[in-house]
C-alpha cells in the first residue's frame, strides 16, 4: 500500500518537493514508514536522523496528530494515510 | 488567541514591553508576561559557549499558560549547525523562542539611521511576531518586507517591516 509524506522547511528543500509517496507493507507502522522514507531518500536521513532517532526536535505527524517517539511508534498505517515530518523553523 | 511571554534569565523590562507591544500590534491577541524562569539546565553547550534553542521552547511549553508560549531570553542561542539563531519555532505548534543577544545594534552589520534603542526595540518586535507567525502555520515568506521573511543576520531584520504581507495576513488573520 502507499502512504503519503508531507515535508516542511529544510526537509522539503533537501527532497526538492513537499510531497512524496512511499510503498509500505500492509501491516506497516509509523516507524516502518519512516524507515522506508529514509531508505528511498538517504539525503533526508542524513539530515533528519541522528543516533537512530529523529534529530533536532523534528516532529512526526500521522493523520494530523503528533506521534510520540516516532522511531518506535507501532501504530498501524492504512492505505493512503498522510504523514508529515516538521522540523522547527530556525533563524528569525 | 492568548500568547504567554516567558522571560528566561535576566530580561530588561523594556524587552518584555516591546515584545508585548509587537504581538498586540499585529495579532488580535491577549498577551501575558509570565514570571521569569531560570535558564534550563542542560541548555548550555560549553564547547560553543551558546545555548540550545530547543530547550528554551520546551521550557516555554511546560510553564506557559497561553495557546502560544514564547520564551524570550538574552542568551545566545543555536540550533543544530547554524552558528546562531534569533529564534526558533514549531510550525503550527504552541512553543517558540527568541533571543535578543544578537539583536543589539553593534552586532552583525545592521543598518539604520534611527537611535540604537529604537532599532533594538524594532528588532525585538519583528522577531517575536515572526516566531508567533510560525506557530500559526506560516513558513518563511519570499517578500523581503514581510515580517515572515527569513533573517539570517540583523541586516535582513532591519529590511523587513513589523507586519505580515497581504498574502501571509490572508492565511492567518
């Protein structure tokens, strides 16, 4: 099944797009979808993952709700679910 | 909307006043000023002699009583690989932070014919409006006059206005 990622700020700049779809197994979890995203887009992983976890307070959102501890989140996904990675906006 | 300003460290009254005035002038919001808080333990990075901005946001979210809670500090903040930041905010989130440390007129190539105190006050107002704008869902704006334009140095802060451009206004007001 497919799930759809929305990317914001620096992550969108790195990916060159704000929306990406990835294919995941039917029993995939949020954590699996993050792994799939980073497998397909290693430059995103280089920026967004440190020591096996999302870096720099990047938030993961599943169907509009922030996911706590996303790298281990075992909540199941459904076909066409929307996920997002939202880094804090820095500068001023 | 209620915005709670959370002073962190020893912050002059004038800064709190300007921060409140900036928010009230742009957003139709109630503003309160929280009791001053100590710098969060663990925020200081001795190698950089700077403070992690994320820790200040966490503090503002923890103690703030507003729908939006913004930490204001005079400590020098950084975020990941950036040398420094004037502010940091969560898009569509409740927490944000601004630092006045590098908004002082002597730093980093700003320009203005106005008195130093007025230039500093304007920068404080712009930066706090900017960060609350992020928490309302606004990203950086390409219009250099818009308060939501990206400001890596005070030069860009001085170029922008204290207000949202028409397009950003339509998205949040």
